[in-house]
C-alpha cells in the first residue's frame, strides 16, 4: 500500500545533514568549471606580451582587450542570472559552458586587434553568470553553517586555474604560440561542459520556491538522502523562506535590511574587483618593466594567486561564523603594506616578498567577497542577488586594466601603482564592516520575530 503524501521541508532536511557524496560530486563539478574560468580570465595577461609583439598592440590596446571580456562578463552576469532565476540554474550553466569553451578556442584564430576585442567580449558574455549560478546551486544544497566554506572551496578552482595560466603559457607559448594556450583552455572547458551536461543537477530549493516539477524534486532529494523515499505526491516547502510570487524585480534586492546591505556589497565588490583585476592584468608586465625576467614575472604572479587561494581557505571557517566581519580583516592588512611598497624605497628582494604578500591578501579578500555574495538573498532571487553583485563588481574589474594602462603610461615611477592600489582594500574593509553590522542587526530581528511567533503559538495552545 502506498504511503500517504507527506510535507517535506527541504530547508530543514538540508540544514540537518552533513555533506554527503551528492554534495562532493556537485562541488567537484563546480570546481572544475571554475578552474577553466580562472584560466581563461588570467591567461590573457600572460599571453599579452606574446600578443603585443606579434600583433603590434600598445598598452591602451591591451587594456581594452583585457576589459572587453569584463564588459561582456558584466552584461552576461545580468542576463544569465535573470535567466537562472527564471528557468533554472542547470540549463543556463551547461549551455554557457559550451559556448564559453568554443569561444575560448576560437580566440586562437584572431589575427587583429578588432577580432580580439570581439571574441573576448563574446567570451565574457558567455562566462558572466556561470560563477554566481554555481554558487547559488551549491549554496542551496548545503547547511547554512557551511555555505561560505563551500563557495570558498569552489573558488579555489578559480585561483588554481589563474595560477596555472602563467606556467602553462611559459610551457606552451614558445612552441605553439599564444594560440596554443587558448586552444588548451577551450578544449578543457568543452570537456567540463560535457561533464556538466551529464551530471549537474537542478536546484531543488529553486524548484520548490517556484512550485515546479515535484517529480524532479523527489528524484534529486532521494539522491541527496537515499533513505528519504520522497515521491512526486509529497508537498515540498522551504520553511526558512517566504514564498515569492512572480518574476524577479530589482527592488527585491533592496527590501528590508537589504537596502543597506546590497549597496555596501556592491561598493565593496567594485573596490575588490578593481584591485584584483589591476593586479591580474598588469602584474606580469609591471614586473618585467621593473627589470625582472618574463619567467620570474609569471611565477611571481602565479605565486600570488596560489597564496591568495590559501588565504581564502584560511578565512572560510571564520566567514561562516562571523560573516562580513571576517572578510574585513585581509583588506585592513593589505592597505598599509601596499602603501608602504608604493612610497618607500626598498631592495628588489624586499619588493618581491612584500608585493606577493600584499597582493595575496587582496586575493584572499576577494575570496571572502565571493563567499558572502549570495548569502543574504532567498532561493527565488539568489542567482540575481549574487549575479547583480558580481556584475556590478565588473565596473571595478573593467576599470582595473584601464587604470593600469593610465598609470603605466603616465610617466610616474611604476612602483607608485601599489600606493594607488592601496585605496581599494581600505574601501573594502570599511564596507565589509558595515555589512557585518547590518547583517547582525537583521539576524537579531529575525530571531526576535521567531521567538514572538513561537510565543504566540504556545499561548494559543
């Protein structure tokens, strides 16, 4: 005899579990996707000296090529996040990955400045919403207490991809040209896209928030917990969220305490992205112009990326406990070190050590921003919340390479760029602290409301 339909609280079920094989498989799939995302975004910096020599590009042309992908990513982030909250995370992630891989490989065919601009813009358009959608998908399958940790682990893939871009360019470019590096990145991305097509699940929290497809919800939940025995006849709810009617409206990102949290998140993300992409785009050329070899420049830049990932891992458990307050620590440390490098003469060895240390703190802080970007929003608007934040952040990412071109072409000592860069972590630290204050206030208000509701129920009984 079939059992009677049940009401299953998906939020309570997921929050009461530890990570299992389903989660680890999802994390690994997302991790590999971010590896090639990071590789694609960083390899343009390491191939830039080869492209400059072969295609006759000046610094402003290179800055525009760097920024073209970021402009595309900003627009793609808005569009793909909207589509992800309307049609589902899985479908948009998979097809974006296919297009992204094909366009990365196609960049190897570019033979002019104009072709590079167009291909990098389209590549960014395809990749723009993949990361926030991946964060949203993973956040919706893990307990609340581990959300920042899981996002950070996934983003380690991005840093690894960015870090290997330098060594891979040094290995491939002398024999196969800069084109070989793009072909490698495109082929790897297409393999990942095929894996996503086969194994990536849809978010059950998203489906439940929209009241869609109970058969898929039941099937996926039974993979998450094989003992659950869910059926399409069961009623699936989210006990930690209010139902949301209709399609996404931008005003939803500013309701209640979000009217303060969202602007602070956006400003912090812009500052963090400006510093990160200034460093990522120009550091190999900066080191070369300071008389370090091309190989040293590549390895030092990669070391900074790896240390930034390590700092991000160190931060993640504190972020789960203390939220934005934890994120404020790294930029508060990076600010005085960057200012010191830019203003105080020092030996070459001291410069290398302090520049790697400071930019690693910048990278670790950027990890912290990734880890909290989607935490403040409900399932029905989470992709848009994270997507708008990362897309608005592209303002800083676009400005970073352009500002670098202006600084490097200004005639001022190139080391002064570090002092200018120091402004960004100062802004980030202040905004993160402000977010922490408002998030703490919101949590206290929510706890008080829950206590009042429980008191009312007890009084009625």
